[in-house]
C-alpha cells in the first residue's frame, strides 16, 4: 500500500521531533513517522507493513518507557515488599495489540495508521510471537505478569533470553518437522538492553576454605549475565512492570587476541562460543550428557543472575535507610519458583548469603526458607526433575555441599522428632544415593526448603497432599496450598474477540468486567433473552468466519462456518489423549460412510480441529500428529461425507493461533486421563469465549464445571480415584473393550488412512501392563462414555437456543478463572505483598 514514509501533513518531510505521549491520531502518526525516519532499521523511504509495524511498536514503546520509569522510581521510593517470579519459560506471544489495548489507545493508533495508509489489523500481524516457552506453564507465567501489572503489584518476572524459542512446526508427508524459530531475526522492539545490569555467573571450579573456616567457590569459567528488560503494561493503569531476560556474554578480556592473530580463531573465542550456547535454545535436547549439562547451566544461569540482582536491589534500597539486616530480607523479597526448573535458587541464595555476605548457616537458612515458595505443575513421574549428582558436583561444587547439608539436617530433624516416619526417610530426603545412579531430587529440595508449596487446581493440590507429597504434609501441614490457575481476560477475551466483548459491555452496561471478571455473572439473567442470544450468535459467527478463512489460508481446507467447530489444541501428549479424539473422529467417519444420504442429513455437521506440537524426540506424539493429518486427508476429500465431517490438523499452534481459534470455537476437548492434567488453562480460555467443554473430571475442569453448572458441561470418563483400580483390573486381564473401540482401531489397521505403520501407536492401546503398553492412559476404558458424551453434544447442537444459552452460561460462569483472582490470592496468601500504585 503506502510504500514511502509520509508525514501526517501529507508531505514527505519527516517530523522534527518525536511526540511520544501524543493522544491525537495525527500527532501519533507523526510519532510513528518519526520512528520510521530516525530509528534506522531499514533502508530509508520504505514504509511497507513491516516497517510500519516496527515504527508503530517503537512509538508505543515510547509511552511504555515513560510509565515504566515512573513505576520503577515509585517502587524505589516506597520500597515495598516485592515479588520475583522465576521461570524458565514465558509464552508472551505478540505484544502490540496487548500494549495499545492496555494503554487504551487502540482507536487512536488505528486512526493514526489509517492516516499513514495502513490498517492496524494488518500491521499487528507483522509481529512474530515471542515463544520462550512450551505450553501451559509458560503461558501461565505470561498471564501472571499481565495480572501483576494490572493489580499494581510490586512484582517482576525473571527469565532467559533464548535466541531460538519453541520450534516452528511444519507438516510434511512424514508428519511433523521442526524448524528453528528466529524471533530475534530482525530485532524485538519490546526489549531494552541494560548495559549497566551485568552479573558474573560461575560454572565448574572448586571450593576453597578460608583460614576462618568459611568457604569460597573459585576457579572454573565465569560468564556475564546481561539484562534485557521487556515492559509489561497493566490494564488501564500507569503501572508498567518488567520481565527481565538474561543473556549470557563473555567479556572482551576473555577473547584471546594473541591466539586469534595466530590463526586459532575457534580457541581464541572459546568462552564466547560457550556463552552463546547458554541462551541458544529453549529446551536443548537432553538425550546426551552434554545436553543435560547445558540445561542445568541454563537453570543455574537464571537463578544466579536473578538472585544477585535481587540482592543488589535490596542492598541499594537499604542504603541511607538504616543498617543492613539480613533478617529483613524476607519482608522485602518474595521469590516464586515456577516448577522445579529454578530450584537452584535455593542453594544459590544460601551461598550468596553465607560465602559472599558472610552470615552463618542458621540465619541464611532462616532467610532463604522464608523467602522462597514453590509451585508444582505436574505429577507425571517423568517430568519430576532429577539431576545426576556427579554432574552437579562438577558444575556446582559449592551448591552440592549446601544441598548435602540441607539434606543432612532434614534427615536429622525427622530422626529426632518423628519415629513414625523413619521408614519414609529414603523417599523424602533430597539426595537419592542409589549407587548406580545417584541423583538430586529437585522437588524434594523445594518442599523441604520453601515456606509454601502449591498446586494449580483444587484436584491437583489434593493429589499432591494425598500422594506425591503426603509424607511431608504430616510434618508441615500448613505449608501446602492450592492456587487454581487463571488466564488474563485482556488477551483472552477483550482483545482476541472484540465482537463478543462489545456485546458483553453493551448488555452489562459497563466494561468493568475486563478487570473484574466476576461481573460476567451479570450475563446469566440474559441467557434466555432471544435478542441477546441473537447478538451472541452473530458475534460467534463472525469469529467462526474469520477462523474458517484462516484455516483455508494455512491448510487449503475449506470448512463450513455452519458446522459445529470442535477444537482440541495443546501440546501433543499421550495423557492428553488426542488419540481418543481422533479415534472418535474415525468412528464417526465410519458410521457416516455406512449411512444412507437421507440418514446423513440428520447428523450434526462437524469440523474437528486438532493442533499442537510434539516434543521432537517423543515418537508416539509425532505418530499422533501424522495420524490426524492422514485421517484429515482421507475424510476431507471424501465427497460422500465431507459436508458432514471435516478433520483438520492446525499447523504450528502458538499463542497467536490460539487467539484466532478460541474465539471461533463452539466445543473444545479437555479429555486427559483423570488425575494427570494438573490444571489446564486453555479450558478456561475456551469457556470464557462461550465455548462448551467436553471433558473428564481432571484439573481445572472440575472447578469450571462447578462454576458454569453441570448441565452446561459434557462430562465423561473415569474419575481420578477410579484410575488406579482400572489399571490394576487391566493388568489382571479384566478389561473388556467396547466393540466400537475395536471397530475404530481395526479401521486404521485396515489401511484406509494410508500405508504408514500405525501398529506401534495402536499397540500402546493393547496388552495388559506397563507404561507405553496396556493402555496406561485408559483410552479404551473411556471410549464408550466419550462417544456417548459426543452423542449428547450432537443432540444439544440441534437445539440452537439451548446451545446459545449454554454458551452464554459458560462465559457468565468464567469469572473465577481470571488470573487477577489467582494473583490476588498469591499476593495475599503466599507473598504477603500489597498494591503499590503509581500516582
Ligand atoms: C513436562 C514433560 C517434560 C518431559 C516429557 C514429559 C513431560 C510431561 C509433562 C511436562 C509438564 C511440565 C510442567 C507443565 O508444563 N505443567 C503444566 O502446567 C500448566 C500450568 O500450571 C497446567 O495448566 C498444565 O496442566 C500442566 O501440564
């Protein structure tokens, strides 16, 4: 469209000065124009959508920087207790729509871009997703930052600035292909490098004992952690907090100029190349020893840099404010560990306090354990981190001494106070000294050291207390809490579905629901109102049409906006049971084929969409991706049925794709084996968008069903407490499969979906025992009740008014699942921090 830079006055003369805080569209346009001219990222005079995006983002950033500085100064002046959220993952997605939405300048920016010959909707699409995370855990961290800022809490996030985030997924004839995703290829306009915030981080080396008996970690290799800050604006508040991402650097002194001039280029820059490896990729493959070591280095790098920064801020604010009392540290600092990935914060804080600040064990332990809290996000045994003791001794010798001491003291505590727990000590202690494979159990280290341990949904927290951490509960009953997850209503309704949002605001006569989501209950009284229902339906239809266009664009498959849009999007994992979904689809296809065309007319037309990434080395997950694609290819090109059923694999699922899919969904599947999904958060996003759920009694599904009403939830499957017995029965050969289940599997084996060998995948559903065999995830057991629930879905969809009512009641009952509620609870019940609003 507009190929050259224009000034708002219509001449090509650039504006003389930036006007960063302008509110008028013409002044904003001139600020955008200023950036296009004076932030020289591209050749001059180009103003294609890409250049317009960068200039717009920089213009928005001007505002954020202003608010950000004010926030920082205000926190510094008030010196409140502050929370630091440590996470190896953040799934931020795009920032532009969110920033202008939270700043409430959406219309002004849309008008400004219009003046410059561009459409805001087109410009925002230019941004690459920041995908520094895998799935729910990373997205949760990002939702939490949004809520912390919105609630004006003194809180920051810390993470790593990975060069390559989560891979881009391509679908080929072979199935999933992983491609590196270079989110920093051009640059990110949202990060600000802080050249003055640099901390040394050591690896390897040895422990030396000083004459006074104190210990010091010396030698090894020392890298520098350099801070990059990303502004996190709150919704309709000045408060703008930071996500501080660390990058690893080597210093100029580490560059061996002599070697370089001698032609030894690689060894001259050895430390530089090691530094580059640290933040090169999110989740380096850990099949090899080197891969494991690199992952451990990443974890330590995050912990060490963040804690040095936190301590230096604590000391800085103390200056001139009386004497330095370390016992006050926990009344100024709360550190939240997002799963066990940043567990090394515990021994690192101990080390910094003892070896650098010079305080004794008892005081250091008191400070550390009053500062740190831990959130558990999974009960899956393979996801509970255990690090090899020899690797840890090599990389972090001082930390291993400290961990040994923590373990020794913990064991002594049990021995002296709890005769009843003697036999449990082996499982409860931190170091597993099994000679063949001695490991450090990170979750145990967290539970022993943290003042609070929480699960992420009520059922999950109950399971933690009754199973995984049961033995600790009798020692520290008050340590364990629940904090049911939440999602930000800004990104996940207000900005991703303006159509539905406008209707909600119109009928509630207020837009306060955006920051007080409980107000959505006010929609209940309109659930039967035909006028409201019709407006609701037309907003949903607009979203479905937009989604249909997108699907055609990325897959070439045409889907019918009048069919039932049925979506399952999440990481591909056997416990999440995408296999159950596709087997159901296969059975549906077979039945449609067997029907007469008259009979087919009475069925509810469906479009089944499945999306998600499989971990590169997880073979069965990749087979599932392949199967979904193969089924789609056959079903969608079958003229007999393809107006009644379509099966689409949505490629490269990420935050931005979710923002397109969720508003257009009508049914979504959250069908994990009960007891295995800690919470799930996409279930909350779908329900908030008026999408009905078919699901098991797992994770947050339980609470969603309670909130929206059981009559609005399609429930099926075994419950968590039935699962162990069902597995036992199966081992004893007592399982009798439903004929429909056998029929669906047989249909695949018959080769209808191509010649790929699906036997290894199908075999996981056969046999009587073992993980990976014997249907550990109970797909066969739950299949009949799943199909019955699907039949109830088909019936319900035929009654348009009933469906609309259920849809409205889903949204109306979603208030609890705002991350504002979750974060308010963390602030009050774990962190003990309060609002610090910038005046
Ligand atoms: C990690 C791994 C890594 C190795 C392969 C198997 C495997 C399986 C699961 C995991 C999950 C790690 C923790 C995690 O991401 N948990 C998710 O956290 C979300 C936010 O609390 C929650 O909604 C999801 O239910 C939970 O799976």
